C-alpha cells in the first residue's frame, strides 16, 4: 500500500466529500464559488477533476484557499479505457503530473491524493469478456503503483461499486471461482483508500446501503484500508432507488447519519461522499413547508401496505412519495418476520419524519383458530423486540390484525366454535401486546358483524371487538357516502357503540376490483370519485366522536386507480 502524510489536517470527524467534475471551477473566481458551495454542505474533502492544461498557479491558489477552509483536495481523473492494456498512458500521465506538481508546491498547496474513477464495467467488453478486462485493469493498476512508488509516494484512492465484490481478480464470479481473491478485496489490499459507490436511497433493508456493503467493510477492516461511502444525487430515470434526486436534502442527511451510526464500529469507516456537488446543490432545501391539510378531511388518512417487500427491498421511498402526494398520515404495514430489524428502521424513521404513523400489520383467516395463536404471538414478540432495539423515531406505534375468519369453511359448518376461538385470540392479542408495552392494538372488522352475536356473550361480535381493542377499522366497503346502503349508514351502529365505550373508529373503503356487487368498490368509479365521497363523511358522521378518519384498501390498488 502506498501513502504519505496528508497535507491538510482535516476535521477530526468523518470525511464529508463531494465529486467536482467541472475542472474549470477552480479557475473561475479563484474557486471561491466552489468553496462557498463546499462550506454550505459542510464538505471537508473535494475530489476535483484535473485539467493539466491549467497553470500550476491556478491549483496553488485554489488548494491554498481550500486548506485555509479545512478542505482537503484530491486530484480526480478517470476513463473506462484506462483499464485496457495499452491505453493506460493518460492515467500514468495524470499521476506523473500530480507528483511533479506536489513536489514543487508548498505543503498547504498540495493535492492530498490522486482519486481514480475508472468504471471499466460500462464498456461493452465487460459484458462480453469481463475476465480479460478485469485482468488488464489489475495489470494497469500495478503499473500505476510502481510509477507512484518511483516518483514519490502519494495516496491513490479509487472508486469501486459495491457489487464488484462478486468478481475475482481473474474476472470470474466469486461463486464459480473460490480460489481467486475477490476484486474489491484486492483493491483494498493495494490502495490506502476506497470510495464505495453504494448508490441507494436508503440505509436499511436487503437493498439498503448498510447491508450491501457489509462484506466490503469487513474486508477493509482486515486489510487496513479506509472506506468512504459514496451516494448519488444525479437524476437516474428508471433507477430512482439509486439516487436522492427529487427526494430532498433532509432524506440524504438522514440516510448518511444512519449509515455513519451503523458503521461506526468498523475501523475502516472514514465517512461519506456525495456525487456530485452540482446535483447535490439541486436538491430541495432541507426545510420543506408542511403540505396543507386538505379541507373536509378527518384527522387520519391512511392506507394498507400488504407487500412487505415494498419496504424491505428498496426502502419504500415510492410509498412515502405517494403518501406525501395524497396527504397520507397513517399506514398499516405488513411485516415479513424473517427479515432483520434493520429492514424496517429507515422506512419507519423517514415516515415518522414525514408525519406518518406506522402500525405493524399481520393476519390471515386461519389466525382466527386457536391452534394458530402462536402466529399472533410471534408477530407481537417481533414488534416488541424490534421496538426495544431501535431508536424512538424508528418504532412502530401499534399492531394491526386483519383476520377475517368468515372466509373459512368452518364459518358455515361450525360458526359458533370459530367465533369463540376468534374472540379468544383477539383477547390474547390485546393482553399479550399490553404486557410491558404501550403499543396500540387494532383490527379490521366487517360492518355486518354488528348483527352477529358472540356465543356465550351478551353482545355482538362488533361490540366485543370495539370493547377489547384500542381502535377498529370498519370495512365499510361501499362506494357512496349517502343513502340507506351508503358508508355513513352502514357504520352508524358501530359508531354508537364506540361513542358509548369511548373508543375511536376508522372507516376503510375498497379500491380493489370486486365482483360481489357494483356498490362495493371504487375500482370502476376511480380515485376522484372516492375523494368526493370521503369528503362527505365528516358532515354525515359529525354526531359521532368515535369517527377519526379513513383508510383506503390498499396502496397497490390506490396507486393504480382510475383518475
């Protein structure tokens, strides 16, 4: 590994870097605008693209100013062709120029390192013959190391995408070639510093930054290399999950803070880098005005997230963007209990920062049977243990069940027994959840259950559910608010019960296609008609304190709804 003492004594905190691809920005006004932008973003390291046609005086002036501001400057260069044997000359020329420049400059005027961004994997040859291209890339890097060692040591820092850990220095996939060193690890053993291009917009989950670079962080710890985690702010149409473009500075800062906190135990973790300073400056301000609450809407406005992978795979940013557009402030989110707690932390934190309350959801008709009570217990324990391990702003506020045992054959063959078991499971759910927790309990309830007596109890199933749980979501699946069979009419009995018991109720409406009757769903009528009907409910139900808001079933159908 090559290196020398850094000419700039940077802040003792983490590196906070940015790429600067506009080479002339160091010449224009002496680089003052660039340095002002760096100060705005609290940057302490710049990767500045080098134009060797500029005079040394331009760089001496700029780097001296940067040094005074506590900013280290690295000489940035790179081209995919630099990995091809026989085409390494421009790379070697850059390294020689930087060495010559540094030897003639004062300490405070020197480049801190050479920073290479080569990216040979964008070449067609990578797809056709990655083995040859990787081997030539490695060979050219060895030539560079030899030249730098001969000309006077300077750090060489390299950009590497996180997925290069799946290739070896032979250019083959690691799964097929266990005898060769992984390519990422080879770079870490040769170079002092690596910037891992972890281009994702969330920290947690299977597709989040922390999990994707876990292997590289362990390798860097072992090799003694330092790692800066790179993120992207450039717009990426079709690959929005790889960038913070359009998502705001606040989300960027939140994710970088999460990554830093999670990786703090790695000796190799050095900080973060943002690609690039121009796109970073185009993010919306950190402080955004709170959207005005739509008129004629109750306190709660929410939906159901049934696909757990929509949160765990890509961080759920599409959900939060939809929620912002639709003024959603409440979500029932189904959990995959086989996922680590880290899969949910970022989503819940970002949702809460956006003013959205999150309740963990689970359920299946068979959960109404006593033999399946352990499934309910597993959900309760998962949420409690999760909440105990995470920060307050990352915690679920409650647990929501959607059971609906009336879809089981036993509903017709042995209804009383099934109702008794379902009620017992709901009581168990309430009692177990409340042990050592303040989690709110809730469940979905079909509105027609107000006419179904609970065996052995002097009350209906609806009254039992409302009495037992903290709140209930009434599945008032109608597509008109008014009339004898409209939403307001079918929920009145439950509203009266809830008012008497001092319990809150939510009203759920359906957007999924339904073949049970034209009056059930808003699928055919569309989202605008749904909004018009929901807007009538506050007036129609103003006599009931229990009415707290509306839920739309479900996100997948709502986002694809007719206008």
